[in-house]
C-alpha cells in the first residue's frame, strides 16, 4: 500500500475519533429528575435539562444536580444530656434540592456540610434536655433538628423535609434501671388487675346475694299476702255459714211451742239423772214449766 494512502487513512481515522469524542462531550441526555448546572469558561450560565442538551466541549463544564428527595444516615453520635448522662443517638435526615445552582455554587459539598451541621446541632439540642425527656420527647427533638438544619441549608438551595431519630441507646446502668422499672410496672399492673378482678367478683357475689334476698323477701311477701287473703276469705265464708246457721236455727226456733221446750228440759234432766253425780239441779222455771205441761195435758 502506498505511503500517501496510509497517511490519508490515519488522518481520516483521527478525524473520526475526534468527531466522535466531540459529539460524546457535546451531547448529554438529562433525566427528568436531574438538572445540569453549566459553567462556560468558569462562569455559570444557568441550568439545562431535562432532555437532550448540547454543550461545547472543553469550553463548557456541567455539574449534575438530583432533584429527588434524598435520605442520608447520620451514624451513632455520643451526646451529653443536661443531667450529664452520655447517650448514643443515630438518625436519618431527608432533604430535597430546591435550587440546583445554589446547591453547586453556594457550597462545596452540601451533603457533607449538612451532615456535619446535623451532628453539631444534635449535640446542642441534646445538651439542653434531661435524659428522661430525651427518651420521651423524640418528636420534639426531631422537629427542633429539622428546623435548625433547614435554617442553615436554605441558603444552599436545599430543603430539609424531615428528621427521624432511629435509635437512642442510654448508658448501661440507665438501661438496667429502666428494666427494673418496667418489671415493677408490670408487677403493679398485675396486682391492680388481680385486685380489680377480686373486687368485681365480690361485687357480683354481693349483688347476686342482694337480688336473691330481694326475690326471697318478695316471695315471702306475696305468700303472706296470699295467706292473709285466704284466711280472710275463710273467715268471711265461716261467718257467712254461721250467719246462715243462726238464721236457720232462729227460723226453726220460731216453730217450737212451749210444750216442746218443756219436753226438751225433761230430756236434759233425764240425761243428768243417769250420771254418777248424786246432786240434782232443778231450774227455777221447772215448776212453771211443769204447770204448763200439766195444763196442756188436761186440755
């Protein structure tokens, strides 16, 4: 192959490589959740994207900014509470880039800066709270951290959306005391529950006895009423029968004459005479009755 042809092929290959490199550096595809902060000869000319973006190689330099909400972990940090108790805390913080230009121009590495700020802010917040409140006021600490971090990151074009404390590890002696306290609380609840059950059982038994006594008294009352009603009706019927008998006796007595009465007296005296007694009793009316009897015979 001639030398000129070889040289020409090398030149064409070099041009193709340069052209491909130029196009690769000039053409960028930016996703919907990303933006390119473009610097031209060191000066920021604005934001480009999303979609197809053309850059001037060598002259333009682009820095990507992610607009999605991000989460970062702050590892365990030892902080001293207001009552001088060391505790270990780790938490998560959520942020979102609101201004890509400020997030690139305003700070060298806003994530590292925000993480350092979160650590110092955590120690500052924990240092003003006693240990008991640290364990019980997580929501308050989360809100305080979020507010203070957001005040700092706002000038970097970053919004801190949330801060969540994930774990709080108190000292070992405090953990032992908490375990004892929880055990005592469980025992107290068990005793309270048992005493409440005993009381309710006693109340139920007393209530049952009360209802039983009431029902028994009510039954005795009804029985006494029925018995008195029965006695009343029996007495009424007895009185009515006695009245009817008296009426019949009175009616029969009206039909008896003096002779019949005299014979009845004689019969009674006869019965008396048959007894073992040696005494004889004659009523004062015996003579007059005898006279009436004799007169009746003479007639």
